[in-house]
């Protein structure tokens, strides 16, 4: 896991995402939101992705939709992230990576 882990036990991802987007602009030059793709053969619904989509649309004008990436590619990207926020989110496939843009 990433060496910079911020513990936010007791909180879910949507409430943290909404707060972070108030001070964390998304990159406008590249894909800026990545989600862990559902593993092949896993029959699970991902309604939390719709919540993320809504929050990102409301929170940042540069949001252009999310992209899903394979689980192992997601883990490799997370290892290189500036920081990781650990939550108490219970939704399946609720992992999200965001690429920061320029603070103006």
C-alpha cells in the first residue's frame, strides 16, 4: 500500500469526495477520474459510481466522466499516488483515483 495513508474511519467515500472537490481541482489535460473495473465474472452492481459521477460533475468543471481500469493496474497506480484516504465505505468497487489539476 501507499506509504501516505490518511485514515478517515467512520466516513464514506461520497462525503469525502464532495469535500475534497471543493479544494482539489481535477486535471483538465488528461483523464482525471479512474475507478477499479469490476473483475470478469463478478456479478456485482456498482451504484456508487453514479454517485461519484454526480458529485464530480457538480464539483469540478473539468470532470469529463470516469474511466475504469483493471484491478491490478489500479493497485499499481495507487502505490504511486501522493496519498491514499482509507474510509469505512462498504460499497463494492468504491475505489477511486483522482488526478489533481492546477490550483488557481
